[in-house]
C-alpha cells in the first residue's frame, strides 16, 4: 500500500524538527525528577573544575573527596593503572575513599554476551551510586566501559518510568536509595581537569618524549555528548582528555591516520576471536603509529585498550611485524612525570612490551629502580617489614 505524499512530507518534517538528543543537557531532566521525589541527586561540592563537553555543555569535575569506583580489569592485570591514580591524588593533596563494598558494573557481561537485562544492569549501577552516596564521597569511575555503561543507564532511567520503578523495587530490598550523581565522571576527565596542578608537581622532563594517543571507544562513543572535547585540542573535533594531559606535561603528541579506530579489544573478540584482536591492535593501530609517527609511547585511558595494544604485540613480533611500542595509561605517564617509582607505583613489570628504552629516555634509571623493588620484596619475604598497600607508597 502506497503512503500519501502529504503524510510522507509530514513524517519528514517531524524527523527534521526533532531535536538532536546527543546535544541535550540531561541535568534539567535529572533535577526535575528529583523535584518530583522520584530520585535523589548527589551533587558535586563547590570545589570543582568546569570543562567543556562535545556539544558545548559544561561538566563539573570535583577536585577531592572522591569515591573510587575501581576497574576489575585494572586491578586484575594492570595494577599499576589504579595505583597511579590513587598516588596522583595523594601527591596533589586530595582525600579519597577506596571502597570495600563496590561491585563490578557487570558491563563486560552486557557488551560481550548481552545475556543480562535492562533492570538488572541499571540496578547494579544504582547500587554502586548508592554506596558512594552513603559515604558522602562523590563517585569517580576508573573504567571506560563502566563510565560509558553508566551514562547509558542514566539516559534510560531519565526517560523510562517503568525502569525507575523496577530498579526502585530492587534497591528497596537492599535498603538502598535511588541515587544518580549530578555528573558521571571518568578518571581521565579528572586528570584532564587537574592537568595544570599535575604539571606543577612534575619532576621528570618530558620535552623529548613523543606520544600517540588512542581514544577509548567506551569513553567517547557511548553517550558522546557527555565526553570532553576542548576547542583548543584538535579544534574540538577529538576527545581532549589524554592529549591535554600529555601536552601539559610537555610531551609531543603526534597524529596518525587510524586515530578513530577501535583498539580491537571488542569484548566478544577478545574472548572468542582473539586472533582478530591481536592482528587489529597490532596492524591497524601500533604498526600505523610506528610508520606515521614513530612514538616513544602509546597513551590510552581504558583497561581494555591498554590490554589489547600492549599484550597483542608479542604475536605480531613473532611474525616480524613493525611493532614494539610501549603502552600505558596516561595516569601511569603522569605519575612517572611526578616522580612515581616505575615498579612500586606504576608497576610497569606487568606490561608486556619493552618499556625500558622509554624510561631511559625519560632519564629514569630502571635498573636501580628494579633493584630497589627486588630488595623490598626480599624484606617482605623475610618478614622484616609489613606489606605496603598503594596508600602507603610515596615513591
């Protein structure tokens, strides 16, 4: 059956006039629901840095008194990632809460298999937000996937009353309030907002260090309007967070043609098609970076990205591909700039690609640092000192 032309024109007119939801500022909906008594909004403190998001809205980044929502992948196999974030906050003089009652966001399950359901995913997110709210500390998300997933959950909760009602029933059974924070903040946004303070604490010169940046898909492609895009960084056409930190520390950020490509991790790929992840990470990202920019180090800001780009290179080297660039988070990079110990704090010995030439170019004596680390481990084995947690390490 054909559709009358006037109906088609009306449909087209409606489509054209519909506002672009990507550019919406969600805060009005958030505070409206709070005014109606449906949710509690955990507000930021007065001590914030305001930063620009992709479509011109302002995001508030709280400086201190933060509740750290840790990453299962970072804590599990890139421990220097998390310890560097904590260490930087201590060096800057800001207090924080390292919670014992945080759960995984379960987004890995959702993105890798889609076996969960909407209400369950949202309830997990809101349970963690409630845990932060109960401490009085504002949440800071370490994982890019948790960050992107929680932003999607927030969008769903703001628009769908039936979902809020389902989640509320779950939280009532847990004795938890339905709380959504005023801002959902990723740690890399925090480092970006604090980059000038970090640079003031810099003790290692990075003027001779060239870097390439890999942007995390789950940071800036999920609810893209709430990611930071600074007009002064690539004319506002690329997410600014990692580049802004690297440049503030004096490093040269170099361009390459596959900047927008995924790292290849892909969740499902890394589980069931690992050969694709390894080849994509090495050939579409690392190899092109080497050919076009030849960086000293690759910086990125998510667990899966560090994993894929660092730990895929061994397979490519076995096939004589042009790889061999160390990979780390910008948190580890910033911590090194501030004088953090490469093994006690940044834990670079957990990384697969050879990072030692980079440390030498930075003027860091990795042999001496490794000897200090080994001596401390031996003292621990002999019971001559107590085990130090990341809250105790100062160098």
